[in-house]
């Protein structure tokens, strides 16, 4: 029986997962998104055109792949409709290749209002929510109040919607916030017709049937491991399990059906929104990383905070995910740096450690090693053998520190700017 490969981010999101899913899709028959919602922004670029997906799996532009939105995803029908409209404009027919789990939960207009009201009430302690209604939707899911995609087919759907809306408006009154408008509701209900265009499936049965038939499946994660609700920098995290285990609960795949785990990370670090970030740079180097890397959120447009690569955090993410191979993204952003730093340890209360502490607070001081920059335009390279020696040293150092091989080096946003490396086993130092 085939196994499901899992692809996920190892930092605070925005690692470049969408590009790699698109590149790898020809190797798979099914691409399945397993958690998160339209707070994700997976950017793909090919033939000179940039595409941003929020809910739909990143394999949608490859004609021979089936794409599944799994039960662990939360869907805003309005945003979903806009994504489909853009695909239609580009003559991408998703009607036969996109399937949606009946068990995926729906984001209501009041969920978005609650998200905004809750975030505003936190003042300086705000989490940095994308304000897409993700958190309140997952709260209703765990509180057993939520509405699921399959519910839109039931006769009493509007009655159930009204019950949940009334509950939400009582909560909005507590915040002193306005309730939903007739226009918002009208747009939301109209957008459900777009959802009904697609095959609504029992995704756990569907995916396991594909496995039994010998078909290859890639599970696509959203956000990043350091935003995981359990293992991330709590409370500055997302509302779902972004780690490998989330693929099991978000798709109905048994743990012993997981195969390779592909961990995606940037050659440096970024974070959007609030929360701790030990290697964050507040100088011209941080500004340079931001500008060269175009580090602005694809979902919110917010400027991303930038810093050097954090190996203790990376090793932690590798450990909890069982990563079998690494893909390093945006390597070209550091083409012009004379010197590059890597955080290898933290100093916490005067003691050195390479492990993640319970809290990443101001007492956590990064300890760096310096490496020589490669000073080469990587965007023109077409083969991994062409990598400059300084970059090969950088790669080798990361492999030795983590004990995991780097199989892909991305040197630009286009799907063609992806260099594959021979994977050999490495041992952690």
C-alpha cells in the first residue's frame, strides 16, 4: 500500500510551500491540503505570471492531478469563490480536478467580525491575526457548534446558520461590535453556489481508497511548524496543527501511512504579525532582506519581520515533524551579502542551549556563527552542480547540524528556478 508524503513549513510560515508543491505535483496523483484556511497565501509563479492561492491546493495548475481540500481546512465561501473566479479567468478548469471534504468547516461572516473584535480588544497584546475568521471558526469546531460544508446540502441549513449567527451576535454585543449586515449575508449565501459546483466528498474514504489503489498522494500544509497550536510560540500561533501529525487528523490518514516528510525553510527567517523572533534584525541588514526578498504577506500585505537562520528552531521543527528531507527556499535573496550569520545556540539566563525553551521571550539571546557569503547571482543557475563553494559550505553546515539532507535549493520565484540535489545520508554533529 502506498504512503502519503507530507510537505510542510518549518518556520513561521511563508517559506515557499506553494512553489514546491507545484514543482513536485507531476510526481503525484493527488494533492491534499490538510489544515488552515484563507489565512494562508501560497504563491506560485510560472510563465511570468504570479498566482496566489488561499484555500485551494497548490497542485491545481497541473492538469493531471486531483486536488482535495481536506476535513482539517476551514473554508470562507466568499474567498473560495474569488479564487475560483481567478482560475476561470485564466482558463484553469478546476471543476473536475478539485474535490472538497464534506467535513471541512465553514467560516461565517460573523466569524470574521468576531476575529476583528477579539483582536481589537487585546490592545498591545494582540496576536497578529489575519482577521479572516480562522480562530473563531476552529473554536466553534472544537465547541461542537460549527457548520460544515456537507451541511449546505441539508434542508435545515438556514435554520442552523441562524442559530449560530444569533450566538455570534450575542458575543459581538459583549465586545460592543456591530453585527452582520444584510449585504454581507447575501454575498455569503450566494457564494455557496460556487461550492456546490464541486464534488463534495467523504475525503477520508476517498483518500484511503486512492492509497489502496496504489496512487501517490502529497499532503500540503499551510502556515509553519512554529505557528502550531501545540508546539508553536504560544499564544502567538495559528488555530490548527501545522505539524506532520495534522495531516493525519486533517485528512483521515493513519500515522503508519505517512511516508516522506519534506520540510520547507527559508535560507533566513521571517515572521509576520506579533510574537517572539530571536534572530530578528532591526538594522539595515533586516531591511535589505525584506526589500530583496519582497517580504510582504501574500494574504495581508503586511511587511514581514526578517532575521538570520535560526538552527535551534529549525532542529526543533525537524524533530517534531520527523522530517526526512529539506528544501531551502529564497537562497538567492542573500546573493550580495559579504557575511552571513547563522544562530546555532541560545543563551538563556547565562547558559547556552541548542534546544527550544518553554517560552521564546526577551531572555533568549541568539548566539551566531559567521560564514562567508557566496556573492553570486544564483537566479541564472540551472543545475545544483553550479552552486558556488561558499553556498555549498552553507548547505553542508546546515545538513551536518540538522542531520537531514537538503534535496532542493530554490534560487528564484519561478518554478524553473528550482535546483535538485542528490540526497545522501548525513549525520548530525
